[in-house]
């Protein structure tokens, strides 16, 4: 089955697609139609379902995975898909591999990097807590996205984000004379609560626990429990709980306590930096030099400029 | 040994006192002196140490418990104490009973009320968690103050606050059709994290855990741990964790998640109401009718008016 | 004439209905149609007007009361109404009784409770002002809603809110040693300015005075005027004006002066508590256990969770 | 008796002065002393009371009017007063004329201007309300300061502010096509509530009504009462009440309703402009060209620069 | 070619129009249509394009200038235009004069007034900078709008705003003893950066420089450059740069430094006053007495009331 | 002359010192004394001037450089200095080298690093602007502190901060695929406006231009001027101006325009990170493990915890 990026003109298409944005319109002869965005891991395409019926209203809903038969054509220099038929794919029949976008670095490579960082840590209590968590959550840790939004999210986004932060931490801890073990353990664990906060498998949504507690509180409790079960008596669990609790930097952003140790402050600054840079890079992906991006919601709805090639 | 409220004019006084506010001045003949507030459970009195020496600077510090020899006299219609000698009392020699103010309701009575509320709860998971916590923390739960400030705080303030909230909850749950068991369990547990957040025994201060995590996060972890150890599988622990997490009502006040259940909302509103009313009642305690109180810091520095008796 | 709650399948319906939400769509054969919500005091029903004409655009407007002929049918397990004809009902022909939802407690009972509270007050100046106001505004006081929104509002909502607050005040004044007479008079009068701020009879809207002054300022002036006409010389009118002025608690919420007496503070806290609990109860009315409500606008657009029945 | 501005070196001084800022220090030989600011309508001078006694602590309090015997001398190029004796002046013996600073324009002239504006207004209801108010409050209207602060305030500051605003309104109403009568009546009445909000005679403080209601609410009630007594039936009283209510521009600054008519908006903008310009002019009064003023509290604690003379 | 204000019933119309708001609907027989607002300098008219085709979707876009053939008719007491054909007008064929609304005062008159103000200034450095700027930017200065919005904007709005502010400054500088030359130069230059911030010719949009720097920073640099080229050594350029930098009054509104001189403060207050009054006057233009305007976005979405004619 | 770090017990000391904090007290026999902090580049020491005279009040003022004769002694395990005589050092006689703290990296090394970064940049316009600025400002660029506070500030702090940011940029530009030349040029230039904003030589204060314009506006103008003089026509100057303008990240922190390019965003994030880490490192310098720092003003007055050595 062809992926979207492989479509050419006048293709006959059969396959599963994820529905992105959906809008309804009226065509020239008065009938109603759906103009929708179909997605798979390779990209997205605009598709039209002409002569929409009332039944179609239950099918064309953002987030549904649908089985489509259709034909491609070219409109205003872009490929479109004319949908001939569409039905909802039951959850158990979804071909997950069609939808998981590969991260910029291969998942296997990320797992190796993640575990290398774990091995690099000398503090025993950090080690024990990391291994406890990996033991308990590695499946989800290795596959979860970094955030709930479906737009352009990788599978393994959580892993990618954790590893990138550890990369940066490894560079910065020397400049600011921070504790390597505590700082890197914080990078590896700070967002792990998301494996409980979110539920998959394809379109990630907030779980009930996610809504009522949030990934920060969830993870603080997890560390406390680990420390108890592992009978740790050093300050390390407390320092890690504090880092997780404070890593969003301020109450307005979900951290009821602000960073109060050097490592907690540095972790929150690296997290802030990486999160924003990932967002701006996504926003600029398809922008031509000399143009502005669309509005970027998590960055105050600003539009970003991509300078000209000179 | 006489308590402050029993002092009369021309008394010879020997005893332990807690130092409240401290200020230094210069007397008519050029010597320096300390004007301080001495406290015990029965009240407070202004005291003067004339001809202060450099040594006195290490003694007269707010929060110290000092052993004093002195004599009372009358100045501008109020009793004062002239301090003849003062030394610091070592922690282990402090006579704690002189400083614990009795709550408006007797501690024993509060304990009975608290336990009656526990007994009144039918939901088994609520019961189990409550008993787990009482088993673990009853000593501190029965004796801790409700807040860190030493000013006019009762011993057992935490117990008093919890019981008053349960009283109000028992009246309101019927009006708003809320779940009695969940709501009252929330009242009894919501501030229990303070027994870890604060450290006594007399002048309560924030512990390291209190500073780095706060009583809300501490208690959320405690409930999660209790639920795990007790192998509870219902929604109840999650609902209780959410209530504790959200009971300050909004991120600015320490709750990263706002109340999302009826009972969590009602708990936060009762807590807000009781906390503010206790503060305003303290502020108005010694105000004469027709006058304004001092500025009340936790209520936006407002000054409150006590209407005339008419 | 049948009320909406009495409709069954295949009924022929004739009667007056209030238009709630209105949306326009396109049916399978290209014609446009209206999908609207019809309401009466007993409930609401989705109705469709197929083959809409341009004339229908002036009829199907939220807030209109329309006379409808139609037939019920069943769609996706719910009753719908197919509208065969619809015309606007002139204001003077509206059958008001079809639209006034009865409050949870009977209006007559509420009036008795309200007047019992008036009688219970011993302070003469409070008594005089209360009677002055009842004399002047009882008609509207007994029938007005508690807020401008038509959604799920009772007739007599203002009365219901005032009486509930007095109920709570009667419980709390003892706990916090507040002045019963002043506090309860405040409960009974604090929102009375709404009878001038809003205009009825069915769909309540802001009057010109309501927009330019608001119910708080209106009521402060009313009390001042009453006190002058009644030649009262005590502090009571000032205390009542202050309570009304400050009962929204802070400038952002419409109170230019924050509460500065114990009774004013307690009134504002009870008002805050009752207003929010009424809102959350409405929001959860039709939510199934284990689900979330829709977004609740006056509570920061949060969605509230109704716990599972266990 | 000499005014402060008339003091020269080596004068013997006897007279009444108002105490501005007060601070206490220690002199070279170990005694304590007071360094205070003495004021009268003509200016201020630094004064020293050496060898202060405990009795002096009840005398040298900001806001007291004291009777002083002393001698001037020169210190660091400025005149100082050495206080030989000081006693508090009883309220009834205060020589008010020594403390009322004359406004930049003579009071008599301001009264003429104010009344000319009243006469210039053609709208009968505006006229009636203005005359009602002048009749009731002219004494205070003609003598009150514009704000509670004692620093550099004129007597007749309220009158000065009202007249200046009317001057500006008379220029601007033509540019923006506003209603002259409504706008100017607003200028003349908007702050009149201050005659009830503040109490004199010399050091103006907030009255009980001022604290519990504020001058805005007080004046809204006054206009409503006037309109009732005068049996006015036009929109004019409502428009004036709205102007007064909204003239601080936004809820944070004391206006629960923001301006909703052109004239109310213009009034609030003129008030804002005049209030700030008066403050900045005061702050720059004694600043040398090329220097910055002290911090100006009502203007965000900024310091203002006076450009060089070039 | 007739202007919109000259249309009568049953006119045959051919001409260029600017497209204002655009909405799409469905007519009685199921076809789709466009309902649009056409504008020229004389006013606006509602127009309908029935039986819209897919091609029309590229034509009927807000901001396009289209060439229209159509016929007027009357609907609900208002003239409408039935569009028979519509095509986009290429940029170079736009008849600019049809779209530039004349300001309330004639452009020529405004230019005279502007230059009279320039001549009235005695300070040589102010003079030199003003002439430098006029020399460089007079074309745009004389023709630009005051803001980016196309709604009801004049050509020469920038000139109109600058001259009105100078008018008000000329009245106020005497009242507050401000420096005429500095203040009026500020009025004439403060918004001149808009000639670089915006790009025309008809529908003004933000230029790249406008987006990345804003008119305030642009103008500060311009003055600095002028001062360098003109080799000015007085404080005047710094004072003017500061006035431009601070004229929006506070950081939230685009001024990183708040006004710190009397003239800068006064300039920002006059700018605030004129900007808001122009907005409210526009909003009330077509409102009938006794009614409210639409929501006014730049004034907190308030709706303004136009009092009854009495 | 000995530096402070070289003092031992019973030393006779003569030399210049900078006065840090100053407080006045009263000694045992009633005389007044000064307790001050003396500083030089090597550290600080508490010093006492017993038997203070009125003349001393003009000498012991924070920020003065004084010439001291004194003797060291030991008090509570710390060295103190007893001041025997103290006089103010005239500006021209200050021995600057005693007060300039060396940065953690040698100044010469920093200059080499800075210039290596300049050389590493390939974009010609970036190169030209950098060289223009170095040519014009290298003296001050190489010696200025990074901020106005004298506390613990290095000489060459500005250079240190610029070079550290370039170090981090060189690591991060690859991760986020940013433009190396633009980003590093931004790091090297972003704070250069401080050489005009501040005035030295020892205690740096805001200059007039610094107060009225701020270093951001100053630098934007400088780049614009450079670009004009160098006749650059690429987008580069605009991109650099935008980076400088936006590098504080948001209006509240002094950037009227928020970052709108990837490089501007990254620059602001690196600046934020380095500034905060430098502050927290200073705050923790002398804190013992297991303790909290003093309140850190630029970090919301938080106190930071230094974990125990375990």
C-alpha cells in the first residue's frame, strides 16, 4: 500500500488514513461536500468527498482512522485525493505502522543513547531509581510522543526529547559546575509521567489520571514510591522529586514550586529551550525563505520569519 | 511559675518566654536598650532590657526561648516587664507546655470529633486510607498548628481547621448533593501534608521537604503510596489525590490543577472560606468597636472595621 | 398543549416554544435546513426545519418565541421534531407559563422562607430597610432569575439564591461569631439590584441602567435613598451599602471596594461558594458517571468529571 | 509670626508647624535626637531636636501640629532649625491659615470660573443637579484638597482640578463632537464625592464612609438622590451617574464599569491626563535642569528627568 | 463611473470596488452564493453573487479589488447590488482615487497646518530634524493612514492624527508649563515610523521591517541617524528619541521605556486620548440615538451608548 | 599594599577600599558606630568605626572609595577591621586595579576567544558590522561589567557573558539547524549597547542615555547606522537589529517585539539561561552544603538550596 508521499497523479488509492482537519462546503451544483486532510507517517494530502450524505457526517470526524478508496488528481499545482468511498476502521484493525512517524534519529539509536546516559551515572541512588523506572515503563517510554498534539508528532518523541536534553546537559554542566548525575537523571525522568498522563496508541489523549493529576504530580509520586520500595535514605529522591515538580519553572505553567536548586533551575531552562526550539523548527518546516510561518499557538500565536537565502 | 496573663503590678518574675518582635532603641542617657515582646500560651507583654550589651544582641532574637528574671511595672496604663537578666534556654530544657496555646475547643474534644467523622464514613476505601494516615501520623495530626506563623497560633490548629471544615461540609453536602464520604475524607486529609512540611516543636518552620515539595505534593504522594500498599483498585484514591492537589483552587495559590470534580470544588471553597474567616477573626480580636484593625497581610493588607455597638 | 417532556414518538405537535441554539446546514439533496433547539419549562428538543427559505432566516433566531406545527420522530435513539410551519409569536401573545421553569423548591415555599428570615431579624434599621425594599420590589424579587443567561435558569432564581445564602449564613454566623442581623440582611438584599439591572419577562436582558451602572451600584444607591427617606441615623445603612458594594470580592469582579467588615467578607465568600456550586451542578446535570461535562464558561472553561458509581 | 519661607540665619522662631517626615538618630556624644521636617503653607525646613527625651516620642509624630520655639542656623548651605522646645497644639487652637497653601490661581478666581461654567450649561437637568450639589456642598467643594496626601497639596485643590478639567473639556468637545453640557457637568461633579470621602480640616484623612464606600460610590448615590428629589425624568441623571462611576477608567483603578459613552470616555481621559501632569509637575518643581526627580510613587515609582537649559 | 454613495434603485453599475467582509450561503433552491461588502471611498454596499461557482472562491476574498458589473435593487429598505460578473483587477490597473477616503479636513489644509507647526518651532535642532524627515518622507507622511486597518481609514490619517495632536499640545503646553518646541516636534514625528512599518498603496499591511522592528524602533533609529548626519550636539535628539520610544506609555503597549520627561508623558497622554476618541467616534458614526454600537475591539470590546436626543 | 584576602590577625592596614553595605549602631557605652563592608577585588571584610562623629556620616556611604588606616582583629571566628581613620579618595586618585575583580577566565584569553568567534563568521555583512563595532567600542567592550550591580561583578563581565553565549550557541546551532553566522554575531553584539547605557569606571551607573533609551534601543540604532555607513543591502542588518531588539524575550522584560526568527528565539533562550545560571552560581558561592542561600532578587527572591555532600 502506497504511503501519501509516494502518491503521483492519477493514482488509484486504497488504504488507511488518519483524518486531520475537516470542513464542509457546498459545491457548484448545490450539493454538500467534505474537504479533509488525510495523514499517514509520510505526510498529508487534501482530499474531497463530493456529494456528501448524512452518513458521512459520522465518518468524517477529526481523529478517526478511515479506510479510503479514491483517485488522485492535480488542483492548483498540488495533488488532491478524490474519495470514492470511506469507512471507519475499527480500533483493532488499525495498521499502526502506517501512522507512526519516524523520529529524526532512529528509535533504536535513541534507546542506545538513553541507556548509555543511564550507564554514565555514578550515583547509586540515581542509578537505582532510573533502573526501577525503565523496568516499569520502558515500553511506553520508548514509544510515546512528547506531547498530546497529533500534528507532526513523532513516535518516540518523548525519548527524543529526553535524550536531546541529556545531550545539552552534558555540555552545560561543566560550564555551570552542576552535578552531572542529578542533572542528567532529571533529564531522563522529568517527563516520564506522560506515559500515564496520555493514552494511545495513535491519537494520544489525556487519560483520566492525566486530567486529574497531570504528568508532574504523577511522576513525583512515582519517585517517592520507588525510593520507599528501594529503601533509599539519601537526599537524592527528594532532589529528583523537586526537579520534576519544578521543571515547568513557574506556577502558571504547572510547577507549584519554582526551582530551588542549581540543577533544578538548569533542568527547567534546558526543557524550556528544547521545547520552544522544537516547536519553532516544526513551524518553519515547510515555509519558503522570505516568508512567515502560520501562527504558532504555543509561542503566543506569533508567526515566525524564515530569512531569505542570500 | 506565673503565666503572663496572671502578672500584676510589682511582681517579681522568673520563667521561660518566647521572644516575639524585637526592636532596639536609645534611652534618654544615651545607652541602648531592647524593647521586646515576650509570649507564652496565655498572652504577651512588652518588656524592656535597659543598658543592653553586645552580648544581648545574640540573645534577643525573634523565636528564641529565653529564661528571664524581671519585675513588672505599669507604663501608660499597661503592664511592662523590666528584664534584669536573660539567657537562652537550650532546646531540651524548654518547657513546651508553657507555649502551646489551647485551641478554642479542647484538644480532646477535637480528637473525638475528628474520629467520629472518620467513623461516619461508609466508603471502605476512604475508611482504609483515613485509618492508614491516622495510624501513621496521628501524633502530629493532633498537635500541629494550621500554619507556619507563630502569631496567635494554637497547638492543634491543624485539627481544629480539619474538624471545622468537616462541620461545614456536613451542612453543605446536602444542599449541593455532593458525595459525603469523599467530601469529608477530603476535609480530614487535605492539609495533613503539613505534618511533614513543617517542623516543631514550638516555633514551626518549613522543613527541607516542605520547602522543596510543599504539603500538597507531599500528601498526594502519601495517598498514592497508601492506595498501593492497601491494594485499592477503585477510583477513590485518584479522587482524593485530585482533591488534595487542587484544594488551593488555582495555580497561583499552589494548586497546579484546578478542581475538576464537584467535591474538589466544594472542598476548595470551604477551605478558602474557613481560612479567611479565621484570619479576619484573629485580626479583629483586640480591636475596639468603631475602629479598624491593623493591616492583614494574607487578606491583601486590608484593614478591617469592627462596627460600633449600637 | 403538550409540554416537551411529554412528547412521544409520532406526536402531532402545536404550540409555543422558545428558540435556543440555531444552526443552518445543507441536506443530502442540496437544500438548506435549520437545526434548532426548542425549549419550554419542561425541557428541550432538537428540531429540524427542512427546505428552509429566506423568510425562515428572520424567524429562526435565538431568543424568539415561535408558534410551531410539527411531528415528532426518533433519530439515533432520541426524539426529534420535524417542523412543518413556524411563525413568530407577538410579545403580547406569549404564554409565559409555558417557559418559566419551576425552581427546585416551590416559589410559594421560597417566599415563606424569605419572609421568615425577614421576621427573624431583630435590628430595627435592618428590618425597616428590608420592608422598604420588599414593599417596593417584591413582585420582581419573587420572580426574577438569578442571572441573565436563559440556559436552565429558573424563574425565582434570585429568590432561590437569596434564601440558600441565608440558610448557609444561619449555619456559619455561629462558627465565626458574626452579626446575624447584618449578615442575613446582606444575603436577602445583596443581589436585589438585579430587578433593575435586568429586564424580562421571559428572556432577560440587561436594561440601559443595568449596562451603565450595574446591579451593585444600583442597589447601593437604593439603600442610601431608603436610609434617607426612613431617616435612619445608625451605622447600619453604611454597613449594608458596603456589603452590597463589596460582595463580588474584588475589583476585577465588579466590587471597587473589597470587603472590610467580617460580615461583608463572609457574605462575599458565601456568594462565591453558592454561585460556583450552582454552576457546577448545572454543568453535571446530564453527565453520565465516568464522564466529563462540557466546558463550563464561568469556571474558567474547565470540564468537570462525574465519578463512576462504585 | 514669620512663615518658613521668610526665615533667615540666626532667627529666633516661635510658631505653629506641621510635622512632615520624622526620623530618630544618635548624636556624637551618644544622645538620641529627632530630625524632622516642619511645614507651613510657605514651604518646609529641616529641624533638629537634640537630646530627645522619652516624652518627645509622643510629640514628634508625622501629622501633628506643634508649637515650636527655636533658632535657625546654616548647615551645608541650607537653613536648619534647632528646636529648643516643642509642644502639641490642641485641635481647636490650630491656626489653620498658616497651613493652607494657596492654589496657583486664587480661590476667589476659581470660584468665579467654576460658577461661570455652571452658568454656561444649557441643559436644564444638568443645571438643576449642579445647583443642588453646590447648594449642599459648596463650602467643602471650595476648600477641599484634590487628594488625601498632605505633601504640597493646595487648599482648593479639588476646585482647581475641576476647573482645569472644564477648561480642557471646553477645548476638546469641539474636536470630538461631544456634548458640552454633559461633559462639563461631569468635569464639575466627578470628584465631588471627596468632600464626604475625606475629613479635614488640615491633614485630610479618609472618613469611615470614604473607606467603606469611596468617593465614586458616594457621588453616584448623591446624583441618584438629587434626581429623585428634583423629580427629573430625562436620561441625564443616568448619564451623569455613569460618568462618575466610570471616570477612573477601569476596575483596577476603582471604576467597576468602564466608560460606555463618548462623554464618559473623554472625561476619564481628561482626568487621567490632568492627574498625571499635576503629579509630574510637582515632582519636578525643585529639580535642577539636567537632573532627575525623586521616585514618583503614583507614576510607577519612576524618576523624571528635567532637560538641561540650552 | 458612479461612486457607491451615488447609487440609486435599479442602477446598472460597472466599476472597481474593494471587497470588505465576505460570507458564503445557500439560497432557497440549493445553490451557493456570496454575500459581500463592496467599498469605495464614498461608502459601502451589500452585494450578492448568486449561483456562485468554484472559480468565484478565488475572486471573493477580503482585500481584493474587483471589477464588477451589476444592478442595484432594494431589500429591507436598503440598496443592494446584484453582481452579474466579477473579475480581479490587476494591481497596476487599480484606480487608486476611487478608494482613498478624504479625511474630514482636506489634505491640502492638513499639509498647510503641519508645515505651519514646523515653522512655529524655534529650537534649531528640532527644526533641522523635522526638515530632514519631511525632506525624506513627505510623500508618505502626507498620504499614509494612521493604522493598518482598512475599515473607515482615511488616506492622510497619519497627517490628520499628527496635526490634531499638535492642536491639543498647543492648548495644553501652557497649562502644564511644558516645552512647546519639544512637545510639538514630538507630535509631528512620533508616528512617522509608520511610513516604513506599513506598505500600501490601498490595503496597508505590515512590511517585513514593520514586523521585525515596529514603527517605534524604526523611528528612534531614524532620529539618531538624522542627528549624526546633521552633527547635532544638544540633548534635543536624545529627548526626541525618548519621546518616540516611550509614547505608547508602557511596555505592554510597545514602549520598553516609560515616559521620563514631562513632555514625553504629555505626548503619550495626548496620543492615548486622541487614538481612543477617534475610535469611539468611528464606532458611534452610524448608531441611532438611544442605541449601542457594535463591539469596539481596540476598546476592550465594549459597546458604546449614544444617548437619546432630548 | 595588602589585598583583603591577604589580611591576617593583628595586621596594621593602610589602603583604599570600596564601601559596600553600611549600617549604624550604638555601642555598649552609648556612642554610635558604623559597621561597614569594605571591598577590593580579592574579597570583602566587615569593618567597624567606633565613636562615629557627624563628619563620618558624609564618608561612610555605599559606593565611596575610602582611604583607611586600621587594625585587624578576630571576632566570632572571622577577621574584622577596626578603622582608626578614614577619608574619601578623590576620583582621580583611585587605584582602579585594586577593585577590578578578575573574571574566572583571564581577560586576555576572553579577548582571544571573542576575536576567534569574529574570525569564524563567514557572512560578509556580519563580519563588517562586527568589525565596525569592535573598532568603535573595543576598549569598553573588553572591560565593562555585565550589569550595573557592583556586587561580585567582574571587570570584563560583558566579554565573559558574550563569549559564554557564543560557546553555547556553537553547541546548539547544530542541534536546531540554526544559522551559525547570524546566531553567533547576535551573541557577540546583543549586549554591546551596555557600553553606552552604563558609565564607569569602578561603580557603574546608568548614563542619561541609558535611562532614557536603554541598551537595547541604543544598540538597534547603532546597527542601523553601521549598516547605512557600510552601505549594506542584505537582510542581515535587519535580522541583527531584530535579534537585539527581541533578546529579552518579551515586552515586560524590555523587548517590545518578541523573537520572530529561529535565531532570535535561540539567542533569547541562551541569554535567559546564562543570565540565570550566573546569578544562581553567585548566590550559592559561599553557601555550605545542606543550607539555603540568601534571597536572590533577580530570581523572584527565592532562596536556593545547596545539596549535602553525600
